[in-house]
């Protein structure tokens, strides 16, 4: 799952997004965009990124 590409435009994986959430403490889609550039081209992955954020932020 961590190697699953979430942002096809930028080639950002699930694992890279989770790392940004866990290690850097990011909590918003905008934070993830700024850190990884995911969602900055077509925006088609925004819902997927938000799902990952919601999943990990509810574990806190």
C-alpha cells in the first residue's frame, strides 16, 4: 500500500503522504501539497489525499 501511487501527475505515493503526516505533523491537504507537490497539477487526487489525512488524523 505504501508504494501505491496516489498522485499520478507527480508520482507521489501513499507512503510519502503518510510520512508527511506522521513525521512532519501535517494536517491539511494544503500542507501535503506544499510538502510533496501532490495535487498541484490536476487535483484529481485531492479526495484520496483527504481520505489518507482523515484516516491518520482520527488515530491521534
